[in-house]
């Protein structure tokens, strides 16, 4: 039997935001590998083995998945949102770099709806002009680099989406990020907090940057800061398609 490895995104949470392509890969899998809460979103069935693992062991998880595929299994690695956005796809390719035998495997990356896009759609169109996306976790990069990117993005007047804004282990990071942004952006710049988007717990909050407080975000929140032209219309937030 020829093994295969699909690295898939499960979308932000809602069942109907899982793509048909990802559904088909899961229906055909013999093994599903991933962080426990994501693996829990895959229905158990005969012939399928679930391999949930703890967070922060991405590389071990990737090697385990490749090993099973080399043994002939049809393995699916799951991430939330899109697998290429701060998720497992890069971890698998990292593992592949030191493993020539595994490079011959049939590997596919199947996209999913990333949190930022689901959040933007729920809010209106805050990413309607140029934007960037920054992971605020300093697990894999120094904090100085995060601050520098925030300052440069503000200088470029980009809208920004922030992933992993705030965790119990790094409560001070997001407060520092807000300070850096306040130093470069006007007080009335709109900032939106989109929590648990597309799930029954979804909540959306938009305030001027001057009124934002760190407690408005947690690890289930994606934060979207507008550019200098971002405005609200009715209950929506949008960024015009043109810039001065
Ligand atoms: N690969 C994922 C991102 C993983 S990083 C994706 O493409 O969406 C985890 C971060 O994603 C969380 O801290 C949060 O900032 C964001 N996130 C994931 N799901 C979310 C959801 N349903 N609502 C809001 N933010 C979400």
C-alpha cells in the first residue's frame, strides 16, 4: 500500500466552513494527527485511528505523521483554520528537510479558512485594502522582532491581523503591543476583537485604539487593526479600496 500525507485546515470552527476537499481527505484517512482540540473535531469511525497530542510538540508530531505515511498509512495532519498559517504545514516541511526518504511521499497541503478571513467576513471588510498578519506569540521569535514589525506595519499604514494575541503564560505581551501601536497610530483608529469566530461562542467588539485594553483579547481571539481610513458603516467595519 502506498502511504500519503495530507496537511489540512479545518477552518475556524463551523462544520460548514470545512471544505469538501478536506472532508474527502478525512473520509479516506487511516490516521489523523494533531493538537488534541483539533483532532477532537474529527468524528471517530471504524478504520480510523486518532492520534491527539499536546501543544508545542509540532516537530515530533510531524515526524510521527511522516513515519506512519512511510509505513503505508493514509495520514491526515489537522490544524485549525489554514494549515499554512502559523500551523502544521511548515512543521512537516521542516521535518522533511532532514529526511530524504520521506521527500518521495505523496504529500498535499489542503487549505482552510483562516481565522483572520472568517473574522474579517463577520466584521464586514476591514482587510479590504493592503494588510499584513502578525503572530504575537514570542515562542518562536524574539519579542524585539515583533515590536519592529508592528512599528514598520504602522509606518506603512497597513491594516493588521494579530494571531495568538494573549495567553496566560504571556499576559504582558499584548499590552506592550498596544503601546507600540498607540505610539504610531491615531487614537481613533478602529480595532476589532473577534473571538471564537463561527462557533456558538462567537463575539465581536470594535473600539477606537485609544479605548482598547489587553483584556479584550484571549487566545481564542484574532485582533484586526484597521488602517488610517478604516471606518464603520452601520454595524459593519470596512476599509475602502483606495488610499491617498
Ligand atoms: N492555523 C490557524 C491559526 C493558528 S494560531 C488559522 O489559520 O486560523 C491560533 C490563533 O488563531 C488563536 O490564538 C487566534 O488568534 C486565532 N484563531 C483560531 N481560530 C479562531 C477563531 N475561531 N476565532 C478567532 N480567532 C481564532
